[in-house]
C-alpha cells in the first residue's frame, strides 16, 4: 500500500544523518554553493537545527518540531534564512522519498518571531549627493587607495567583490561602458590553485546571471581610470616583481585586493568627514536612489545593479524620500494684498490701514480679480 501511494521509506535516517548528506553531497558537491552561503547554512544547521532535532528520526519528524526549533532562533535574519534551509532541505527529502509527507509548506506563518528591541530601520538610509561628493573629495585627498573603488561604487553601483575583480580589459573607453564579468572572493572548491593570488582573491562566477551586465560610465570616471592606468604602467615598468594581472584596483605590486581591504581606510575617512557612517554596501542604495530622483526608469536601474526585477530594486534599494511641505499662506496673503486683488468687502486693500468693514474669513478672490489685474 505504501509503495502504491509513494510513501514507502526504504531506509530510516536521523535528521543529523540526512543533513550531513544533503549539505555536503547535494549543496556542496552538486549545487556548488558559494563560500558565504556555505558559512551561513553551516551555522544554522550546526548551531540551531541539529541541537534541537538532530537526534530525531527523519520519518517521525513532526511539524511542531520544526516550528519549535525555528522559534528558538533569537535573530530575525538568521531565522528567515533557517526557514529557507528547512523548506529547501525537506523538499529535497520529500522529492527523493526520504520523507513521506509534507510538513514544511507554509511553516513561516507558524514560527514565533524573536523578541527584539525596537530599532530605527536603517535599511533604506543612503548618502545624499552632497555627502557622496564630499566623501569622494576627501577620499581623494586623505585615502587615495580607496578613491577609485569608492568612485565606482557611487557612480556605477558595483559590489565590492565586483570592483576588486574589474580589469582594464573590461572597460570600453570609446563606448563609455564597463562590463561586469567576474568577482573575487574565497573559492570553496580548490581543485586548481589560481596562480599569483591569495586564497581570498580567487576569481569566482558572478552572484547571479543578472549580475553580468554593462554599466554606462561618466567621462570624469573614465578619466580617473585612465590616470590609474598610467600609474599602473609606471609601476609595472619600474618594478621587476610587479604582477601584471590587469586589475584596476590593486596593490602597488599588482596583487589583487581581497573584499575587506577598504575597511580601515573607510573608517578613518568617515571619522574625518563628520558624516554618519553607513556600511559600504549602502553606496549601491545611494546609486539607485540618486538615479530614481532623476527620473531614470526603474527597469534601467535594476539592470545596472544586476537585479532580477525592478520591484525588488524599488522596494529594497531606493530610499523613500519624504516630501517637504511648506506653509505659504502668509506669502500668498501678502502678494494678494500688495497687488489689490481683494475687494473691499473681502478685506483691507492696504495692510496698515484700518478697515471698518467687518472682517470675514480669508478667502482667495474669484477669477475676475485675477483677470482685471493681468489684463487691465
């Protein structure tokens, strides 16, 4: 009967045994997840899921066991990722007949959210155009090593890993574009050691298929890249040990940067600037917000950032600007009185002259008054 229904489980595994197989064989061996995903998933599995349900048999696992394990996670972002891990892994188990029933669909609605102190939402905070310009000016004077990376982040919306992986061959100087082709980071799969580079600077595929894109560059950004190329060629000619890897943002010996190279310089710069520090990744939000303020189509902004949908870009990356309101009633009143637009019945013609007519609530004159003023 179980075979006919497709619910027969030929072998019984503990949850720990299943996750050892799913994580190391499927996610790493077959799907080849990135190093950052590997760290995030391993943290969730080892620190939250296995201590709570690792000893249970997979085929006896109940929905309430999952809800209790997820509800015990004290951090909202980790909990959200853990729900994805649970859903994805048990969907795989159900598909391959390790689990006889669906106990995971819609589980997020039953998970208790962690209690946290109310914090100011900083998700959409960005630098203003004036602040970004001031930071770039100060950076060029005080921290020149990160000036070009910051310029590319502000004016092209690149991720830090994309900036470190950018080569001169990726720049079309005539077409005034750059092409994002790769990123640098730690490679989880070291089948072949890449020469002349640290472990943290391996060339990796881009984050998503949409990340491969072309971005238009301003003339002054192209000028800065050309100036950096001149310095690159000068160092190459004077240093016999120079590594000619072709990276735009690199050490003085040509060696590529890792993704955290900017942190100390950026922290010093923010202390000197007097501007509230935002994470480096907020330059992408700043880029998106500035383009949106200049009425650039959201689909174009989304493509420039390498996103899958304009709605995601608008919702997550574009900061909502509060519209300022002004009380101009006094200005209008002074204008109307100064140009005699009110009849004597509506109010005094001159502000300083006392009027014997009973004051009525202020109201704008009809169109006839404006017609007389402009055409008489």
